[in-house]
C-alpha cells in the first residue's frame, strides 16, 4: 500500500479492529481505484509533503481520512475555487481538486469553468459515475438518456436535456493544457487511468498548466448491479456517450513561478493603501457588563433605512477598540422598500459564529422588524425601536427592555431623514454602554472622511439619539 495512505480508517470505530481496515465506499465503487492511482502518483513524484487535496460534498467527502497529505474540505461544488486560493497562497503546493459528477458538473459548474479558464497549474480528478451517489441515487448532470434513477424511475426523459460532456467542455477552453477521459472497467483501462492521473499531476509539478482527468467509474449500489455488471455497463453504455481517450494535450514549456503573496501585516496594508497607524482607543476593556462571551446585535428595517451602514459602523468601532467583530448583511429584493437586516458579532478574542439568531440587542427601524425579531432577543437583552413608525411592541423574553426612540422624527428635525440610522446608533450607545461615545463618533468621522462637511450634522444626530434615551 502506498505510504501516502493512512494505515487506518479512523472514521470507523476510531480506527480500531477490523473496521479500521475498511472504507466508507460501497463494494465495487470506482473511487477506491481512483484513490489508489492518485496516491501512487503523489508518491512516485515525491510530492507528498507539498500536496493539498481538496474534497467537497459527495461520496469522496471523507478523502482526508485516506490521504496523508494536506487536506481542505470545500463547500458543495466549490473545490476549484478553494484549489485556486491554495495555489495562489502557496505557489509551491501541488493542489488536487477531487470531485464527483453531481458536485463538479452541477452546483460547481461555474467554479470549474472559471478555474479551468484561469489555467493555473492545478490538477482536477473528476469521477463520473453518472449519478448522485451520496444523496440517494438521483439524476445527475451526467446521467445517460433513459437511465433509471431515484428521480427518473422511468428513465431520464428528453425533457431533462442531454448529459454534460465535461471533458469536451473543459477542453474547449484556452486555459487547460491536458484533458483526458479514462475508465476503470478492466486492467487495460485501469493502466491508462493510472498513467493519465500521473501525467496530470506531473504537469503541475513541472509548472506547465491546468490538467483535467475524467474517470468513468462504477456505482453498483445505485445502478442496482453487481460490481461485474456495473463494469460492463460502464464499458457498454457509458462509453457510448462519453468516449474514452485523449481530448487535449498542449505542449507548454514550464511557466515562470507564480508570485509569492505577501502575508506580513504592514505589507498587506501598504498594498491596499491603508493607514498603518492604529486608531485611538477609548474603551477600558471588553463590555463584559453587557455580555461575558460576546455581544450579538441585529439591525433590521426596510431597504434604505440604513441598517447596513449602522451595522458596519458598529463593526468598525469594535475593531478600532481591538476586538474581533463581524458583519453579515441580508438584503431585500429592492434597494428601497424591501426587508433588510444585518447581524453584528463582537468578541474579546474571536467571533465563533457571525450570525445573530438570538441577539443581545435589536435595533428595529420599523414595525415589521420589531414584530419579527423582537421575540428573538435573549432574556435580559435590549430592544431599541423607532417609535416614529412602530407603536406595538410584541411579547418579549423575560427581562428584555424595550426603548422607543423616534429615530425618524429626530432625523427629520435635523433636515435629513437618512441620518436616522446615526440617531439609532446614539440611542444604542446610551442604552447599552457598549463602547464610549467617542468610539462611535470616531468611526463616523472616519466613514465621512471624503464628506467632512457632513460630520457636524451626523455628530449632532448621534448625540440627540443618545439624549432621547437618557431623558
């Protein structure tokens, strides 16, 4: 067995006993041979310590239990994008994107086409068994015409279109230099598959370009066949639609080394033209008086209420104070009138989850937002809402304080309704004591660097919002 493989399968019984010598694949599955050939190529080329295998969702989701190399788990279909990131971040790495047909040819179609056209030295192993194997045997983009699946029990109909010939599609792009389709149904084809995978990896080791190998593989379980019958089906049926052979092989000299990225903080700041001087800090510590773990804040309103801007200002203010902070926006379908909310998380050291499904603080700019999110605020939390437009407070958890502040009315009195979000920030600061007043005002001034004439008006709006709470 190749030393690239782990000697035990830790997923089963924690690697103990007979189960440590098994795999999660079904008997007769083609993934086992594809794994073997890839492991042998990595070992023969001497790149085990440089290799990064990227596995997304699919039957190969547990690739990292088998290969003793660097491993990254990618979201469904996103392996090529992750592979590109690895290659650019570490040009010396040998990156392999290992994907099934439901993953690569369906949800990941845009990613694989973009990565292939980019043409970076990356190796893609595409295992095509003509079905969604992991999720129950549904029709895949590569399912053959007339083929029975869980979602096409009478056979794939004409109305669902034709299977995607991914190798031919990839070969038409300018970026790839090597594209080949191989199979596993007999020893001759297995030998060709081994050579193709070895070549695809070697082209990357030599820094020549993007290589793509499509492997026609057996799935006896969802074909409802024995392993031998499945091999015959691949030979007699799949190859009719997916002909085997070399599709593209471009001679290319080794390319110049990719530029090494700069990871030093000052270098990155210089690259984007950012200031290296630390902003002033006004807080004496993390607002543990409010929440010892971290603080979750939700801003919600209609599109155009400024919830997103308010959330960004709070996030920047927290970062300026030296804490970790995240902002996740959620926009409605319209820039004006659609629902919009933003989640902000602030942690003393590191935000674990950026979402705020149960916020400590809710800032609501309208009645629907108050009704929807108010009941989700944790016991002892705070709800601050625009009493100019929202009147009825829904039932809240025990100990939740509800403070009505006329954001819109105050902003209108200052001549600009659009600054009601800054009024809301002032109200939030006074109600929570999250950070000192100057922390927020500094973030506001920074955001208005190119519109300095608006700074006095926004500062007044902030202070009037705070005064409305203190009154």
